[in-house]
């Protein structure tokens, strides 16, 4: 095989995980705001109606939670200015492209260390996976959480470049990084530390002055949010949480106890990180490098590891009060995977001779395995999230039983682009079912309802079924419809993962039999509700009410404290 043909084949292999990633993203992504995505509509209204440049600057840089999210707001405004509406899929696209933008950095790093293109192959299989599903499908989170990681990596990589232009770009990127997410501030002391170790005193002094100015601007008019619950975790629990954070990539490994695996591999990665950090620091101080780029590689790896370990400490300290699951959540898995990649780069760079190819081949096999595990494990999360977002939009859109879209012609009400959703086809069927107890395709609906248990207590409605076996994806599945004298609510019936490895990997049975829903009273007004099940099966929709009723005596709707 010629060198050119081999390069083409490797390029196609490198594109494979990228193509799979964006194909899966496109299948589940939907133009619906999630949680504080709604704040971007307020921003666009404020920015568009601002009286002058000072008001526009204030709107762009205003604090959001503990962050400055100017980059996300800028992308939102550009989208609105170009298309006339804000589309959250476009924001997700921008965030996912920012994630992808880290791969050229790894390519350049390996190339300048005289590694073949083959050495890059494991990285996209680790980097582009469904393990990051929550960031993938959440407009603001995609830009913020993917963007800050990529921007920090590029800033650290360029700041230690001996040429003037890359250093200048690094200064500009540091500003963008700080205005992307709160932990982007870490790039300032890390950049200063790397410049100090590199022995460039003039650049160190300049970077320090600029960093002080950026920190002052960031914390000017800053107010510490007071809505994070106080952590009552013990020191041992915090240590376990820290290790689980570092090993959170391993959640998708098909074992019974995912938490223990995350903690165990987190401990290993922590020890690897300490080993890499101490070794690189020793070599940098002693100047034990055979060429200049080896020193650059050590500086970059040291900076990246300190960024990961520092972010882990910030997240565990600040979020432990929300519970252990938050520390291995999809939003933060990127740091665990990044630590894997840095460890791989650190080990592969010194390898020479005939051992290089077998080593990379073994790592590729592990990376592909992780990629497959990730898609099989987290597909259920993407499926459930889409249903949650669709039904949440239904509930805040329709406030009475007419099921008519609000005729609001105000500027603020028309900022978001209107996108067809699955419940558009349900609207005429819901009214019919409310009158005559059923509508649409009735085949199997009675049996489905009879095998579903619906109960309520003082705080929520609980729905449970253990026999439903459909493996249809996207919008298919079961939804719970509640009807009172005043309005309708729809909530998703969620699915759980299939724990049978044979069925999961050989038959592609992603879902375990059954479904469940736990609907808090805080999500609805008080009243007496009839309960129906909506079953969407491909293009067929069936809705069935029976005699089941639930009563919501009190509704304590949650008011979340925000600073935006």
C-alpha cells in the first residue's frame, strides 16, 4: 500500500467517530430551550432594545450564575442577527464544533513530536462520544462547557510558543476563555506559571499584568450566588467524589457497580496525573530535553493536568451539596476523558521504534471499545432528555384547554424560531380523547393501560410499567397526559437501560422492559386530573383515558433563585 493511500484510509478512520457523533446529535437535537437557556431570550431582547453601547456591553457581560457567558451570548446574538430568530440547535452546533476544534491541537502536538498520523486515531474515538450527551443537546451548556475546555487547551498551547503571533493569539484567547465559563479563569495563573517555568520573564510580566486586569474586570460588580446547597459531605466522601469525577468516563463500562468503577479508575488516573505532573516539572526545572518541542510538550501536559485537577477540586467543592451523581454527570465527563488523552499523549510521545505501532493499535482497540460502550449506554439518556424537553415545552406553552398557540406578537415572544414538534399532531387527538376517552390508534392501548400502575402520594404521581418492550427511538414511546377542568399537562414516561449485555450489544435492545414516571405536584396546579397514556409508535399515535383519577391538593411550584 502506498503512503498516500494509507493516509487517505487513516483520514477516513479519523472522520468516522466525528460522522457518527454528529449523526447521532442530529437525530436527537431539538430546538427547545433547557433551563437557563431561556435567559438567552431575555438577553437578545435586552441587547436589541438597548439605548446605547454601554447598555449593550452590560447586557453582553452581565453575570450568569457564577459565570460570565459573553461567548454564548455573542453566538446567540449572531444567530439571531443572521436568521432573524434564535435557534438552540445552532447554539448546540457551535458548541459541538468547539469540542471538535481541540483535535487539530492534538494533531499538531503529535506531528511536531514526529509521530505518524496513525498516533492521532485513538483521540477522536475518545473525544467524540455520547458520554457528553447533556452538553451535546443543551445550547448554552454546549458552548460554555465544551468551549472553555477547548479554549483553555489552545491558550496554554499557544502561550508557550516562542513566536510572537501565537503568544498574541493566546492573550486574545485568554480573554475569550474567561468570558466563556468561570473555570476559564484558571487559564490566567496556569499561563503565568508555564511562562515562568519556560524562563521567559518579559512575557511572564506582560501576561501577569493582563491577567490582573482580566480578573479585576471579571469580579467588578460580581455577586457570589447564594443558591448552591451547603455540602455536608465528610472529607472521605469528598475524596471519593473527587476520584469519581476523575474516573467518570468509566460509567459506561458494562459492570454492575458503576460508581465503584469510576472511583477505582479515578484513583488510578489521579496517580497517573501526579506522576506525569511531577515528572514533567522535574524535567522542566532541570531542562532535561533533547529538543525544544519536548519542553513545549511537557509544559502543555503539565498545564492541562493542573487545569483538570483544579477544575475537579472546584466542582467537587461547589457541587457536592447536590449529591454524588452530579460529580459523574455527563456535563463534567469531558475532564475525565481529557485526562485519558493527556496520559496517552504523554506516554506515546517518547516511544520509538517497532513498539510504537503495536502500542497505538492496542490503544485504538480500547478507544473504539469505549466509543461503542458510550453510545450503547448513553443512548437512553439522549432519548429521555428529548422527551423531557418536548413535554416541558408543551406544558409552558398551553395554559388552557383550547390548545391554541398563544397569539403573542411581542418582540420577546417571537425571538425563538418556531420548530415543529411531535405534540403538534397530538393537539386535535387530545381534545377528542378527553371527550370520548380514546383517540387515534387504539390497538393494544387497553392492554398497555391495564398493565400500568398509576398511584399518588402527598407529593407526586407515580407511573410504573414492567412489560412495555418497544425499542423504537427518538419521539416514540409512552407519555402521561393529565386533564383537569382548566388545562392539560404531558409528562414523559422514561425508560431504563437494558442490563443484558447480550441483548444490548448483539440485538441492539437499548431499553429494559417497562417505563416509569415520577411527576411532582410542584410541576402542576392543584385540582382533580384524569390520567391518560399517549403511545407514539413510529407515525401512529394512540391516546386512552380510563377511570383513573388523581387529586393534587396542594401545589408548591418551585421558585429557583437566579441572578439573570
